[in-house]
C-alpha cells in the first residue's frame, strides 16, 4: 500500500490541481475535509493548509452566506497551467543547442513568487538571480516576469560561448541533479508499478491512489527540467514513469470521480 510522502499542504495542492480545478468547483472546509479523509488528513490540517495556500497566493476564498469556499486563485491559474503542461504531457522538446539566460532584479517585490513560477515552468536556478533553460524562449520568460512585475537585468538566448570551460552536457548536470532524479524516477516506478487491478478499487480508495500517484509524479516532474534527450543520459526512465502514471490514473479516474461526486455533488 502506497503511503503519503508529502505534507497535508502539498497533498491539497495536488487535489486542487488534479481534481478540483478541472471541475471548476469551489469547496467548503468540511467538504474538503470529507474529500481528503481517505488520505488521512483531518479538518484541522485542512484549515491550516488552506491558510498557508492562501498566503502563498495559490488558493482564494469567497463568501457564500456565512461559509467560505475555496478554489484556485485567479492569479495562480497560469502557474497551474504551466505545471499541468509538464505533469500531463511528455515530449522530447526540440533543441537548437542554445540556452535562454535570465537575470532578475533581486530587490523587486515579486521576485519570490517569480522564482516559484520559474521553477514550475522548468527554469533552472544557477544563482539567486540567474535562471537558465535549454527550451524556454525569451518571450515566455519575459511574459512571466512581467506578470510578477519583476525587472529582467538580462534576457538572452544563444549558444554557449566557444571559450566556455563547460559543455552543454556538463551544464545540464549542474542545473539538474540527474543521478538523484534517475533514482527518484525508479522509486516512483517501483512504488506504483505494483498497483494491480486499480480499476477495481472503490471510490474512496481510487481517489486516494489517484492523489498519491499524481502528487508523487507532480513533485518529481517539477524538479526535472524536462531537458532535451540530447542532454540526458541513455535509458533515462522519465518516459516509462510517465506512461505508468497516466495509465494508472486512467484506470482509477472513473471510480475516483465517483468519490468526488459523492462528496461535492456532480461537477
């Protein structure tokens, strides 16, 4: 049996992104507590986690009578969209051999939230102010920086300088901890590859498995920069892990949605 490896706040982030956002539903505290009860999260932890997620700008509340209902915050929708693009799709991005480099103005108020979104979109942080990516375009980076009202002191894309003392493959190893990531992919495959007959699970158990599966995958894939295959070691296990994750999620989707319907009502 797979056990939760993340905090209540992290698991609720996954629930909002994977289960609630596609349904377009706002949820009350007691509803959410009933929904995540199969994960071992109690109402007190739900309240504490919602408060923290609100402080982080990921969820917002709206009053309906005397009760508050929660949903993904409007300003966080682009962040979830960037993350979901990486969570639910796996592509070998074409690479022209160039890198995008961005240097941010550290004193700007939005730099902390910008770093978070850069991380979710696969930008690697070389230093407190410098971020790089082999696949993200300058226009994508500029759009995100503008949304956070952070000035870019430098934004360029080009090949590594011919006199650089480190090549692209070695740079990839610096910006992405590849040996550690390989082990995490293999651990994900081992943890969920043994889930048999998942389609036969009841609604609550299916929701539990779905959430733990996507939470594990989300945290893993958002640590990965989705580097082009030209920069990866041979036999990189990301594709196998992605295919297992999406196949298993499809197996439990119908039953897990029945749990959501039972607690929240039809979407």
